[in-house]
C-alpha cells in the first residue's frame, strides 16, 4: 500500500508514491530530484507548511494585509498560528518583508508582510507638490 502526494519543493510538482518499507524506512518513487525524496520522508514523519494568510490592516487602502511565515510551520501548530495571525492588527504603511509577528509560538519563525502597502492617511504620505 502506498500514498500519493504532490511534491511542493519545486515548480515541477512531481507525483510522489510513498511506501513504508519496514519500521523506519520509506520507498519513494516518482521524484525527479533528491529534494523530492527528502520532502516525501519529511512529509510522512513531520508534515509542515509555509502559512499564508491576512492580518487586519488599519490606515491602508484595503482592510487586510497578506502575510506569510518566513519558514515552514509544523502542521500541529497551524491552527494556533492561524488564530494569532487572524487577530493581529497592523497599521500602514508597511514594507514588503516587514516582520508583522516575531517568533510566532516560540518557533523562531516570523510572520512577514507579503506586499508593500502605503498609508491612506495624508500625514503619512510623501508629497512632492509645493
């Protein structure tokens, strides 16, 4: 019996066939690179993901700011991280890559802005007209 998973390591997206081989080994087929094999084994032992979501944005042209984690989060922490992310508020202006939540759940992983957003408050805007 085997499990099929799409590899998320690169844009190729190989369909991996993962089969348990004994107590601790795995037989991986379908990967076109060594990273696919590593991904499959890690996915079986400790599934994890880069999270993408949105935080509440104040003083900006939209109500929510897209964010993502700076590294992968273990799957068992995803729900707790999402609770924190959904209730976090940030005020524009925001730079792309700016840390929005530092060291979420003591993982040493930051939640960062996925785009730049200017402020809609005239006091925060740069004006070149005189």
